[in-house]
C-alpha cells in the first residue's frame, strides 16, 4: 500500500531545486527565542519563506544544501544575542547582523509578521533595497 507523502514547500525547495554557483541566493532571518522566520531571495525574486523552530543546527543543515549559491545571510540584532551568527560564521557562511535601526522599513506598515520581516531582510541582503533607495 503506497503511502501519501506530500512534501511541504520548504522540503520541495531544499530537496528539489538544483542551484549552481551562478545563482544568487540571499537569506533573511527574523530571529526570535522560539522561532526563526526565514525568507530566501533567489536571482532577484522571492523564492520561499517559512517559519521554523529556533534551532541553529537544523537551520545550518538546511543552508548546507544551498551553500553553492549562497551570497549573504542577514538577520537583525535582537535580544537573542549572536549565537546564530557565531554558528553560521563558524560554518564559513557569509553572515551579517544588522541593527534594527539600519533595516529599511515601510513608513506605514499595516501589518507586521515574522515572514514579512524575513522577506525584507532577504531583499536587504540582496542589495535590492539599497539600490532602490539611491
């Protein structure tokens, strides 16, 4: 009897998408004590976003699958400290921690979610936000 095994969008991306060194992948992470909001920006377009438990090693395992195309990871400094940054930097992943005051924000945001914050950070990592403001 065949078991119905549907993959989540996250599983589909990390298991099925084949990236090369010519791809440009940027990741934004909204870090909280119990969860990470993660957004991937691939070749100047949003690729996927998801929420996961705040587990540095699980996140590192996912990122190893896309290392070849990874250009930069950005997350906001916050009350959780720098353990994630140290984990990612120790794994030789290009990581930047930005001050919340340096992260571009919409002047009139109707909603705030971890996923929106992660998407903004991913765009920020890619430089698109910086180029758009010039």
